[in-house]
C-alpha cells in the first residue's frame, strides 16, 4: 500500500497495480482536481466542487459505478476527523490498513511540508461556510480521500464539517467538540472504474498539460513510525 498527497487530497494505492495504471490514476486525479479548483477558486460548497471533480474524471474515461451521501449525528461529545475517516474505511474495507495510511498523513502534517500545506489549504477552502450569529469564525473542513482497490476501482470518500472551534496544525487528529459543529458530519462517496481504451487516447496530452506540476504536486508519503 502506497499513500500519496496528490495536490490537496489523499490517495491510497495498492503497490500490486501495474506501474502504468498507477501513473494514470495519479495523473487523472491530479488533473481533475486542478480543473475543479480552477472553476471554484474561492470557498464554496464541497458538494459542488465534488461534482466538478467527478465531471472532469468522467471526461477522462472514469465511469461512475456508485454514488451516495449520508449525515452522521455523532453520539459522543468529541470526535476526530481521522477517526471518522477510519470508521468509514474500516466499514468498507476491513482488510485495509487505514490506521497506517492515516498515521502517514498525520506525520506529514506535523512535519509541515509543502504537501501538508497544500492538503490543509485545500481541505479548508472547499468546505461550506454557513452563516451564523456566533462570534467565532467558522472553520470548514472537507477532506477527500481516494482508495484504489486491487481491481483498480477508485473509491472516493469525503468527510466534511464546519466547526466554531479553532483548528490546530494537526487538524486531522485534533479532538473536536461535537457541540461546536454547525451541522451533522457529512460523508459522501462515489466509485468509478477507468475505461483504459478511452484514457489511452488522452494520456500523452494530459502528461504534457500537467508538465512539472505532476512532479511538484504528487508526493509519496513515508510509512509512519510505529508507536
């Protein structure tokens, strides 16, 4: 299992996938994000950004298989975004080392790397801001995590919320107060498979279009140190 920060999202790839397919997945997800970001350069509803991301993916040959969303009314006084993601991943893929994958992301956040900063900015900029009479500045989060399974099916999970609690550098594992949320935690999901015959006709053009951004905006994360 390899964990990447691709632009401003997390991507988990099985190391058993063919090298060319791994490259195609990295290029297409980065391209879709750049194109969606260009159409929503300021804060906006994450669901709207997701639609733009999915539309761009479909134009590159990704055929959507499934889509859904749900709201989670948390029953505990506190939670972390990492735990919410871990619960979702464990429910869908019990065999996946979700703890290890998320620990790698947390470690990168604590290092304060350029990739960590891109992830932080993207997570903060594409979540909704709900008007409120509260004097606190709303703190939106909308983290998108992509898991590719052994059959090369791409699964995208987004966990989104808005809190009045100030966020720390390690916002992924920061303990958040449920009573400071402005709405229930949202989880959105979609799955897609790549039509390789379609992508093959676009591969060279996409590589040229991405140029140096492919190397700059894709970072493979080191495995987290055992605790």
